[in-house]
C-alpha cells in the first residue's frame, strides 16, 4: 500500500467515524484527531476483547421467538453471524491501526521539538495550558522566570499549524491558496 492509498483510507475512515468534518478547518480537524487519538488506540483493545468474547461465549442469547427454528439451522446461522461479526471487527481493527500508524508517523516528525509534549499533555491527557506550564517549570527546575500558559498555548498553535500540513496537505493548500 503506497502513501497516497494510506492517506485516502485514513481520511475516509476518519470521516465515517465523524472525527473530521468537511465544514471544519484543517486546524480544527487536526485538533479533533489529536483529541480522539487515545480513544482510537483504546478501541483496538476493546474490539480485540470483543472478538475473544465472541469466540469464547458466542452471541448473547435473545429471548426465544414464538416460532420454532430447527436447532441445526439456528446453529449454522449463529456461527455465520459470529464469523461475520469477527471479520467485521478485524476489518475495523486493521483500519484503526492504519490510522494510528499514519498519525504516529506524522507526530514522530515533531518529537525533537522542545514543546512537543504540549501536544501529548493537552490533547491526550486533557491538561490546560497553565497545568502544562507548571510541568515544564518543574522539568526545568526554574527558580527564576516561569513558563506562562500563553507560551504553552502559542507553541501548541504553532505545532498544530505544522501538523495539519502533514495530515491534510491538500486541504491546507486549498485553505491557504484558495485552489
């Protein structure tokens, strides 16, 4: 799979999951992807557990119908439904892994930026800029000048503007140049 195909799969899947929206700017969509990133990672584990449950316990029984169905026919139908459900979950897991790998690859470009942790702390851990500033100050062991929340916010915006160019290069250029 080449990079163009990966980008297409990622964008289609993000739109289906309502993570990105056409009426949002690339900046807002980038923020939304980063906010949802931890949930996407967790969804893989959740789906893998669901597959294990299907394999171990099958489908949960519903109340018995008034009409009777032969036992053999019902067993085949149930097995088919379980197998189809497992295949569907495996497909979703694959697509989610493609999305995560794509995002990881982009984020990896910025790992050496001194303010990269702002992205992780703000979007993945839901911390405010002031809380992040305190963490930065503790790391630096500052005795004098403290990091302002506005400094953290400015660097967050700078990083988002850079990340959006890699997540949505065509949309970014369209917004920038109008074509």
